[in-house]
């Protein structure tokens, strides 16, 4: 009988064991595919969450006394030229998400209530040309403002209520009341940068630039210090600015990214090992447990080649179905879970088709090898030694 036909007959007769093999291969392959095909999306989501910890670099005018700046709660009325932003971009400083700001303490009033608040003009975050990212800070439309929670309470503005706030004689519509952050931002009013420069009569001036450094991981690998690199870069660009680096925040961002990446890599490696042992073990166990059948096939005239072809066809069919089913289900579940997993990146998944094909191919090859090698070895033995032997 043709070994291909016999393989299909054998699968029909032993459909339960075949189904178990397919489901086990599909399960292990599916779990690995679930974690691997969305590796880029996982890393992007982690990066986005880490980004929103906040800026960890503040660039100030060189004339600012940092002791006084901290004593005032991170506030100074000394300004610098706004074109420093374009210079930083031109020289490709090791920064990203640059947010230029201009702030002043000013009277904010609405109706019969008024209070002194920190009025902060800011622009949308600016990404370096070679480091495009989704904006960390979006622009505030002209004529609108955002209120910190405590300033809103002082002015009697409810979170969802429509209100107008007057600053320096200019009326602004309240876009929203921000949630409490436990920082100075709770006592601030945020408007667009150009409006702040206009009402405070400080054209082309800014108080500071907040940004995120891009050197931590490279410095950790090379043993250099991020603060040294940034200081050297800024000194080459201008002598009218200095910078503050929030060490704890920078270290926290680096640690979160590193630990997340290492844990994810460890999980993938464990799943790869589990995939190999499971698929290979199942296939070998199935072949070894059927030595007596191999002996019978030899006794009725099947040669070594035909027996190997029989097991090869069986392994090809089962491994192919299991790997295809596992990769497909793993990818579909990964896409479905994107709404819950990737909230910060817009609930989008970025599937890695190369990883999916690699997982399917490895599972397929392991199953085929695990089924054929023991069969090839058993087919070379004496049929009399195999017939009647227990598994």
C-alpha cells in the first residue's frame, strides 16, 4: 500500500492521538506567537508609559541661580531666546520631546473670584527629526486654557463646567480642568506659548525648555555619564543656557525599560525552550511507543524508506496543522487584546510576520524531526525484536 495513503488511513484510525498532538503543538506555538508577534507593540507601549513619567531634563537660562530656582518651586522670571530650540534641533542634541515654556505669576479671575496663579505658555512637544515620536504634549488652541485642579478650585470652576478666565485683560475659554498631579501644576493655568509671549510682552522669549534625554541606555552600555554628554553638547551650542537633570526620574525611566525588556526576552526564551521540548518530546514519544507497529510493517514487506515516509507524512500533516493553528490563533488573540493592552499607543498592534513564520517553521521542523528520527532508527532494527515489545 502507498505510504501516503497509509498515513492518511492511520490518521483517520488514530484521530484522537493526532488531535491531541495538534492541540498541544497549537497551544505552545500560539502562546509563543502571542508574545512574540507583538514584541514591537509591547516595547512601544512600555516606552509610551515611561515617556509619560515626565520630562527629566530642564534647560534654563544660564543666569538663573539654581538654588533660588528650587527655593521658588522651580520658578524664575529670567528668560532666554526661544531660538535655542531650533539650535538644539539643528545640532541633534541627545534630547527629544522638547517643550519650550514661558511663565509668569499673574492674576487669574472669573466672575467675582480671582487668584494669583502660575500662567504657563507652552507649545506642543517638538520631536527631533531623526527621532519621530507621537507628541508628548499637544498644543493648546489660541484663546483657550487648561486649569490646574487647585487653581480651578480657587476660582470656583467645576471640572466639566463651561467657564471663562481673564488673564492680563485677555479672556480665555476653559478647555478643561486637569486632574490633580500633586505638583506646582495644580496651581497653574496653561495657555499656548505665543499667547503668553504676547500678554507678557516678551516676544521670542522663553523661561525654560523641558525635554527627555536620549542617552541613558547608550551611556549605561558604554559606562559614560548622561549628564556629562548633555553638558558638553549644550556648551557647544550656546553659553547662555544650562541644564538640570532629574536623576531619579531618569534612572526610573531607564530601569523600567531595561527590566521590562529583559523580562520580556526571558519569557520569550523560556517559551522557545518549552516549545522545543514539548513538540520534540511528543513526536519522539509517539514514534518510540509504536515500535511494535514498525516491526509489523517490516514483517509484511515495508522497507526502511517506506516506514520513514509513513511517519514523515504523518508528522508533516500534524505538525503543519498544529503550527498553522497555533500561530493563527496567537496572532488573532494578540490583535483582539490590543484594545486592552496598548491603551497608550492608540490600541494598535504591530504584528511581526517574520517572528510568526519563524515560530511556525521551528515548531514544524521539530515535530517532523521528532517523528522521523526515532522511526528511522527503529526501522533499522530486527522486526523480531520489535514485534510484541511494550512501549
